[in-house]
């Protein structure tokens, strides 16, 4: 079994970020084009739920198939190359159909869902095997930053124009294909890994210790979203608040990536749940007194939490839990709550619209507290040895800087053998403490 090289090369890292971001940007643009088409034909609530349900179901079923289909290919790069190339062709499919026809929107929704689902596990698996575990979260943070920036810019100009939307979709996939082609040619994209069965994943308690809190978080988010919209839209501009939250989320996604690679994933995940609990508690207790201040506190807390969760639960933890094996299947399971989020919001909205906002936010705070409990028993996925090695290297660097400063001051007395021996013994004690 081949393994990645020692250290993630800068060119490989940048290419990996672009390839992963490229796939999710395509999906988000395509998904919002479908939503825009439904809005343009004034689709009913039931019709919208049906179309989005078909898209979500297509992603889930094809993702399951894709996680097995990849096993039939001799190399990951060949599978991904064909997948990206097909996406460039499918991007112009809406131009050949009457997009104002509900049946045609249904067909496009299904095809786009199948396409994204088939390649999503392999794409995320590519992210896992081309990054070292101590750098994975950092690269995930940068990938999300690119996704947020490009999607926000394109979202301002294209969703109401089907021709421009299709052109942008095609360009996104073509650019991804060009980048992937040159990397594949240079041999920097493939490190084959041992395949893992679903039974192995589902029998791993560590997987559930992280997956259950992730599912509970998304469930609470589905429940609270309709209530948030009704509160904020009464006195504040909901679009402005959401735009501000996206900025906060993107910034803290990058920050969270660096923190997760330094202190580990588990503690950061707990911090994310605490931030979210604070936001919901403030909304439940003080939303009637000062809606502006309450909204600001909530947006900041929610944005920080989402920045943490995007990095950990979409890009990082599942690759860590793969334990140097193929991560396609575990990423497929881990990303399911995210890709089903909008469908769940539509499904739960009629049942939650009439509930008092104080009750729903108070309940959400309690539910999030319960979600933290499995994390207490979850193992840290960033190996302790890596964190201790980093601390040791940090100490050595500080010692070198201190020695350089002493030299610059022109110390008259040369460093004696005894002093060198003392420094050696101090470093040795530190190493023995860690190992």
C-alpha cells in the first residue's frame, strides 16, 4: 500500500483545495439554480419539497453507489478525471430543456443530484489522502473560504439567468478539469489506499461519538431556522444578517483550521457547541427586549460555530477516523447531514412555524447540551504524538532564538561545556516527559 509523501507539498495542497472547492462550488451553484427555477415558476410548497427531495435522494443513493463504484477503477485519478469531464458536459443540460417546465426541472434536479453524489465520496477521499493529518483541518478551512467567496460572488449575478448559470457551471468544471489534468500528469494526485467496508465503519464507536453530535446539531439547526427567519425578518434585514454571518463563518473556518491542527479536533468541537448554545440561549431569553443586540450576538455565535463545524465535520474528522485507509465511504456517511439540510428545513417548517420562539430556542439549548455528551467520550482524532512533537519543536526553536539573542548581545563569556550539557539535559527531560 502506497502512502503520501512526508509533508504535504505546497502545489499538491493548493491543487487539493481547488479540486474540493471546485466540486462544492458546482453543487451549490447548481442547487441554487434549481431553487431559482422553482421560484420563477411559482412552484407550490409541495412541488418544491418534491423536487428538492428528489435531488437529495439522488445524492444519497448515487453517493452510496459511487462509494462502491470507485472500487472498480484501478486508480482514483482516472475515476475523478472522467467524473469532472462529465460534469462539464452536464452543466449545459438545462439549455436544452424548457426550464420553466416542472417536469424538466425535476429531470435536471435528479441528474444533477446523481452526478454530484457519484463523485462526492471520491473527491473527499482525495482530500484525505493528499493531506497529512496535522494539516488537514487547515486546508479544509482554506477550501471553505474559497467556496464561500466564489459562491457569494456568483450568487449575486447568475441564479436568475439560466444561460449565465450554465456557462458558469461549465467554466467551474472545466477549470477543475484543467487543474486536475496537469496534476495527474505530474503524478501528484494518487496515493492508493486500502478499501474499507461499511460494516467496519459502523462498528467503530469513535465514528458514532462524532456522528451523533453532528446529526443532533443539524437537527436543531433545521428546527430553529424557520423561527430565526420569522424573528429577524420582522425588524431587521434578514439578507444583511445572513451575509454578515457568512463572512464570520468563512473567517472562522480558516482560524478554526489552524486551531484544530494545533490543539486537536475534540476540544474545538465542544467549543463550537458551546458557542451555538450561547446563541440559542440569548435568542430564547432576550429576543423580545432588544432584537438588534440579540441578533448580533446570535449571528456572531452562530457564525463561529458554523465555521468550526464546516471544517471539522465536512473536511477533517472523517478523514482522521479513516486511519490511513480509503476515506470515501466514511466521508459519504459524514457529509449526509449537510447535503440533506435544505430538504429537512422544508420538511419540518410546517410543523415548527406555530411554536413559540422562546420554547424552541430553550429546547434547542438543552438539546445541544445533550449533543456534547458523546463528544466527552470521543477520542481525539489528532494523534497526541503529533501535538507533543510540535510542542518539542516549539521549545527547540525558542531555545535557538534565545541563543541567537545572547550571541547578538555580545556575551563576553563563551558557552561552557557545562552550560551545553545543562541545555542538553533539559531538552532530554522534555522529550522523556512526552515519550
